[in-house]
C-alpha cells in the first residue's frame, strides 16, 4: 500500500527535523501496518509488560489518548482491578499475549528480570517496536547492570529481549513526574528518546507525544546512559526547545 502520505506526518512537528522523510511503501510490512493506523490517528494496540509504577502510569495516559493497552506481568490476575479502572480500552494478559497484541510494546520491569522475561517470551519481541524504560541498577540486578555498563544498555536490552526494534524512552523521569506533568499546558515537558531504527523512533515519538510529552530524539542507543539512572539527563525536567539547545540539536 502506498498512501502517498509520509510516515513522518504521524509525528509531531519538531521531532521531524531529526528524521529523514519516507513513504509507507518504503517501510517493512509490520511498521507499514503500524504507520497506516497512525496515519488515520486510530488508536494503536500497546502491549505493556510490567504494569507497576511506570507501566501502570503510562497505560493510563495512553488509554486517555485513545489507545488500547494490554497490561501484563507474571501475575496478570493482579492487574484486573487496574484494567477495570482504566475502562474498556484496557485488557489484561500474559507477557506473551501483550507482546503479540502490541503494535508497540512497553517493557517496564526491573532490569534484572530481562533474562527471565526474554526466556519466557521465546523470541516474541523479535522485530517488534519496543519502548525500553528499564534502568540497569545494582540494586535490581547487579550482574546485568555490570553487563550493561560493559556492553552498552542498548545491546544488553536487545540481547535479553530477543532482538526487538528498541527505543529507550521513559527511563529518565520518575513515574510521579510522568503522572503529574503529562499533558501540562505548553510548553510540555520534553521526553528524550533514542534508538537506532528510524521507523521505530517515529512510532515511539507518537506514543511519547500521546502520553503527554514532547519527544526529542537525542541520538542512537550509544547515548542510552545519558537517559538512564545517574545519567546526565536523569531527572531533568525541561522543555523540548531547551533540551535541544542544551544538547546542540538543530
Ligand atoms: N519507578 C520509576 O519512577 C522509574 C522511572 C524510570 C525508569 N524506571 C524503570 O522502569 C522499570 C520498572 O520500574 P517500576 O518502578 O515501574 O517497577 P514496579 O513498580 O516494581 O513494577 C514492575 C512490574 O514488572 C512486573 N514484573 C517483574 N518481573 C517481571 C517479569 N520477569 N516478567 C513480567 N513482568 C514482570 C511486576 O509484576 P509481577 O511482579 O507481578 O510480575 C510489575 O508489574 C525498572 O527497570 C525501573 O528501573 C522506573
């Protein structure tokens, strides 16, 4: 299908300058389907793996924006109350069901649990657009924190999550800040995101925007430490314009 509509039109202006243009026909089939839905601004399906502080907060924001979310964890039965409070756009499943459900998947579990999650999913995230919010920390998975330091957070996340199209997002601000500041009157709060895959970044930009923040693509996964716990952008609450100025982006 070639709608002639640039994929970039699904994203907010301002993010666009950092990306090259491209038509839907030029994209891989999975992303083309995602983009086609995005072009009509129909709600997307978002799988949420880990529905705690971060996952639960973002689920609420995405439902508010009209997206369908599937909440999951190792104990999905415990998420039924949250899904009921979120309404008919929210459902509950296993992590494998959430992975299959999502046009995009948010992973928001303790970083030390990534290997277990990856094993349990058996490759279900391969090629999926995954928003990775996890922070490698010594307290929640010391071995993996060491590996992430040595090999890079992006490669480590990709390895254990089974080679998804990875975007780092929502890792630099606390869930309380996300809940409080989402959709604030302009200028909205900036959300730095990064990744190596242009189309995945486009989709992630839309989801960041729909959650109520201004996405700023700050680079490739090599910069992941900047937005992770202890990084230079950790806890930084600022506008997109100020963030771009600070980082020397356009
Ligand atoms: N909290 C914040 O403000 C914040 C900010 C930025 C980044 N982060 C990062 O985001 C991630 C999540 O943090 P959080 O505070 O939201 O954690 P949380 O409140 O403890 O929630 C974690 C969720 O993950 C699920 N889970 C744990 N292990 C799992 C597994 N192996 N498979 C599937 N689901 C699993 C848990 O449910 P079950 O135990 O029932 O499976 C729970 O729903 C962490 O990596 C953290 O570093 C957190």
